C-alpha cells in the first residue's frame, strides 16, 4: 500500500471520482466529518485554508483519522505550504500556480495540484514538471467544452475541474478522457456539519462512487 509520504498528484486524483472541497469553521467538526467521508469511500480530503481553524483541523484529521489522506486547499504561498506540511497535510491544492509554491511543495514532499484557467498557465505549470492540474474555476472558465478543446494541444495533461461542479454536472466532466476526478463542495454541506449530520455526509460520499469511470 502507498504510504502517506509517497502519494503523487495522479494517485490523489485517481483514488475516488470526487475530491471534497472542505471549509471548516469548527475544529470539533473535523474528525467526525473525516470519518464520515472515509466511511463513504472518500479518503482524499482537501481542507481549504480559508478559515483561521483550517490548520488545526488538518492536524486533528491527520492525527485521529489515519485512513484519511488530508490535504490543504487554497494554498497560495511558501508559508502556506510549510504550515500545511507541519500540520500533517500530504498534498496541496492551489487556486493558481507560482514557481515558489511549486518548489515549496517539492521541498516539503507534498503532491501539488496547481490551479490553471488558461493555456499559458498550463504551459507554465507543465514547464515546471506539473502535468496533473486543477482546472479552476471550472464552470466560469469554460466548463467541459474548454477541457475538450485542451485535449488536443495538452494531450499529456490530466485535470481535476473544481468550481461550480455539482453531482448533476460532474458526469459531463468525468466523461472526458483528460479528466481524472472532480473537486466538489456538495459532499460536505455547511448546514450538515453545523447540525452534525455525519450520516448524511457519509451517504453523499457513497453517492459519488456511482460517478466512477
């Protein structure tokens, strides 16, 4: 079995059809939420660095839910990478790409899914050795039609579209040969976390398995 330190970006993408995009406001929600997702067959968990509690949530999941592979989302700087790695993250997802973030992830041993929205950004990331990319914001940047157009010039690049992706439109993305998985927040609705509806989150995770190619 792959150990936590050996995950590549492609392996992170291939593990399940959907990587949940998670916004946590309460550390107390982190562990039960992670356990519910793992029970539903989703173990690659992107905890976004959008709240003051995010790093503590990553640390809690890494410590208490060894079956999960927790990553950090909304990574925008070298400092973000270092903090996420210290908290126990095993992969990083960024809304865009910079060489500083790419190098920081290499130095920290974190797999990186850099965000891209244009052909030039794909070329910049690929030039630095990153060919597994997050297409963001997916719907606003052209949706499945854009990815289909990119499959010609960027035939060797794989994507995880995120941003506006839902259970309803995910199949349109996953039908494309250059899409490995999608990123979505619908699996972890904020109201379900507030109410502690962990069974609902587990079921939403199970429902995504029907999307598997």
